[in-house]
């Protein structure tokens, strides 16, 4: 290892010298790589926000096992099943509680702008907490009052003044289908691609908001397992005990179910994935143009090296050295710029868009692969260069 390091120290950094000789070309190349990296960071950031935001509600549910209809697609497209299945679930050993959760979207009048907006309504019995959200669980008594709701302070849209009024203890009301709702408190959950805001209500208020909805038809069943029982084993027992008109998933399986919908069945997930691939291809083309131009500009010098006895592998290592240098230098601005863009996008969309270490490492690896691939393509002419044809 020491001998290898000493050999590297004695080696002339020909790749760096060639890149730095044409500073204008180097800056253009770095700008192109940074641009490709920014595109990849933004596409991956939006993709992660898609999965993260659309599983927020699911991750906040107080459940070890979740019952849902086999026809359900995702949280915004849930079919219903009979509430009787929740009572039947209590017969299975290991089941501690089974809570009904009602979910639907409704158009309400924004309490600040008085314009119509769509919100997601989550209804449950106040005596049976459905979420691991301290802010919600501390205000369950408020939900027992008719037509009283808790509002999500992380909502997307113009709600700042209404939220401030609620925080000051002032009475804040709005309308839904000629019914007056009182916003009695706040909680923090956040918007998603599927919903701009969330409302927590009691099951009775939910049924008043959706008069055509039958109380016996629930959206999700939240099962808590007794201490000492394995959720996987209890889930298997529930699946054997309950009819086929209900699906049984552990919480982790349900989160994966939600994420898979947005990754495979939703066109949004495909678009973000395709955007990342296109950004990678753009980077390959940009780096190839730079390296190919450099090889063509110095083809006689490379031929001279060949005539002097240098092997093809040495000359190829020079081009790959340039590719790796471009990858790391271009990655630096390409990783810094998205930090500001993430903050800007998160502010504008109320979505969880932020930088992660794993994403930074992943894009760095993609950048190195991108530049190495470009270098491999650019060296094809170099390998076939004949010193006799150069002079």
C-alpha cells in the first residue's frame, strides 16, 4: 500500500494539468455536471417527498396491524368494509384494541380567504385515540362537541391568519355544505401530494359531514397488539379468522403498500424516476463532449506517448483521471445549490423536501459512474490511434 501511494506521488498529474490548462472549458464542464447533479437532486428530493408526505398520516396511526378493504388503492382511494370485522378481530388472541377510522375528502371554505378548498377528514371515536400525536390526544375532549374540528397547522395554502387566531384562543369558524364548523385546536402533520390539509373530527361529526356514509362502513381498522405478542403472528391469525372481504397488514406492510402505489401505480412516481434517469443521461452527454474534445485536441500528444512506449492503459488512465476530477469538482456546487432549492420548494409546497446524507452519497456515486461512463466512451478513438497516422 505504501509503495502504491509513493508511486501516485511520483506520478505526473497529467489529467489535472490538461483540464486546468483550458480553464474556460473546465468551468463549462463543471457547470454542466453541477446542472446534471442539481436535476438529479431535485428529482430524487421530490420523489422522496412524494413517498414521505403520502405516508405521514399512516405513520402517525396508533396501530400495530391495519385492516383495509382489498379494493383499497391508497389513503386517498380507500374502499370501505364492515365494522363488524373489528368486533370479530377482538376474538383473536393478542388483540388489545380495534379502532374504526373514517377517511374522506371534502370541500370546505377556507376560514381565511373564504374560498373553496379540499381537505382530508379523519374521523374516529374520541374515547379511542387513533393517532400517536400528543397534540391531538391532549384535545380529544374538544372533539366530543358537535361540529368541532382540529386543524393541521402544516396545511398548504393561505391559513396563517386563521391559525394565528386559533393559537390566540379566538373562535374560528368556517362552512362545509351549509354546516358551520368550529376550529377548536391545532396539530402538526403536514400536507401531501394527495391532500392540502387534514382535519381531525369525531366519528359523529364525520358522519354528519358525510350523511350518505354508513356508520357500519369504515375506511381502516386500527389494531393494537397486547404486550408480549408478535404483530406478525397476530396478523396471520387475523387473516385466517376474518373473511376475504378485509385485508390484514402490519403497519410496516401497510406503509410499504402505500409507497408502492405511488412508486408503481401512480404516474407521478414514474415521472420523478424518469426525470432522474434523464438528468443522468444529460450529465453523460455533457462530460462526454468535454472529454471527447480534450482527446481530439491532444490526439497527437497521445500518439507521441504511444510511440514512446506508453501503454494504452496508461493513456486511458489519464482520461479516467480527468473524468474522476470532473465528477468530484462538479459535485460540490451540484450538492450545495439544492440546499437552497429544497428550502424554497418546501416553503412553497409545504412538502417534506430536504437533503439527506444517503441521497448525497447516492448522487455522488451516480456522478462518478456518469463521468466514468463518459470517459469510457471518449477513449474509443484514443485506443485506435496509430502514431504512424498522426504525423
